[in-house]
C-alpha cells in the first residue's frame, strides 16, 4: 500500500515539474510575440488619438478664423469724429 502512494506521489511531482518546464519553454517562445502585438496595438491607439487631436485643432482654428471674419463684417463702417471747441 505504501509503495503505491509513494510512486503516485513521485509521479505527481514529476508531472508538476514537467508542466513547469514546459510552460517556461513556451513562454520563452510566445512571450516576445505577444508583447510585440501589445506594443503595436498601443502604438496604433496613440497614433489614432494624435490624428483626432490634430483634426480637432484644425477644426477649432478654422472655426476661429471664420468667426473672426464674420465679426469683422458685423462691426460696420468706421466713423471718424472730430472734436468741436
């Protein structure tokens, strides 16, 4: 009875060690690939945000230019007053 439990204990420990080294080996292969994909995804998001900010700034500057030109039209004619003594 003790032999069966002792051999099953060794077998369980051997399986755990084998799984550990297998996991370690696979991570060495796949970790760089997964990290590169994550970095690329973050870079694309940052570029998209940068493009959106540039578009917003262009829209804001064109709206400011349009509003300034409209204000000039609304102001009217300039009248020169002379002081009377």
